[in-house]
């Protein structure tokens, strides 16, 4: 609880007064009640036991120490009972006061100006919330029945079917194209003689030898394959 109210000490609140108040408030706060601000009285003379005013989201609590600070009186007023709030700034601090709907007037003087402005602003905010409450009801979300979604899907499917049918009627059926592949000619086992050449049987040995030499040159120049040369060689040698 003490750690929760340390944020108020940066505006000249008396740390000892805050400590005493927080130790008492731990048993006074209701469920869901949160402290919005604490203002501590600061008189010109040394005040050992100053009065304090606590503003929560539910009420205003006036804290007045007594019996040399050994005890404290608490007087609270709910926001429903408060009709108006006022701040009067003086030379030596400010006076914060509020009136109830039963015509009671309560005030605390010698409140530092910064603290007085803070509690006045917080009080106005709470009174505005009473006049214009924020609706916490969950917004009603519009739901689309699944029936409408199914009808839309059916319409889309029908349009797509009609489009496909119309394209099928316009486009003629393409004739089936079949590709035929002719077998590659196999390499002849016997070498074929070039057109215009005489038969090997009609050549002399010298002519056969010259022809073999010509095939060897073709092989060396890469114009014929080794297999072709071997076949030519075998056939020529058979006539020699």
C-alpha cells in the first residue's frame, strides 16, 4: 500500500502524513475502490499532525488526526452526495471545499496550490462521470446468417457453369494429333560404295591398296568412324 502512494510525494506531500494515511486506508477501501489523489494540509507554522483529503473513484475521505496522532477521524462523502466543488487560491496555499446535496459545506484550508488544483480536477472528472456515465455494455455485433452465404455461392457456381458451357459451344473440338516416329536406320553391316565407283572385285591390288589408304586418311581426319573404317578395311582385304 505504501509503494502505491509514493507517486504523490513529488508534489510536497508530507511523507509522514502519507505513511499514516496509507496504513489506515488499507482497511477502509472498499472492493473495487482506487485512490486517485491525496492532498495534505501545509500550514505556515509547523504542523505535526496535518489534515488530509483523499479522493477515490467512489468518495471523498477527510482524514483528521487526533490524540497526538495516535488515532484519526475519517469522514467520507460519496460522489452521489456531492453537488459541487470549489477551489480558492490564497497567498498561503489554497482552500478546497465542496457542497453536498443536503446543503453541507466542507472545506480544508492551507492546501498547496498544486495539490488543490489536482484534487479539484479529479473531483470534476468524477462528477462528470456521474452525469455522463460511460456505457460498459458490449456492442451488439451484426451476424450474417449462413443462408445468405449459401445462396451467394450457388449463384456464383451457376454463372461459372454457364460460362464454361458457352465456351464449350463456341470452341470447336480440336482434332487429335498423333505423332509417328520412323525407326532410325541401322548402320549397315557392309560398307556401301560411293556412287560412280567400280566394284572392289574389279580393282587391282594396287587400286585396292590406294582405296584403303584413302579410308585411313578419312579416319585420321575424323570424317568416318573407327567402325566404318574397320568394315571397309575388312572388305578390301578380302579382295586382296
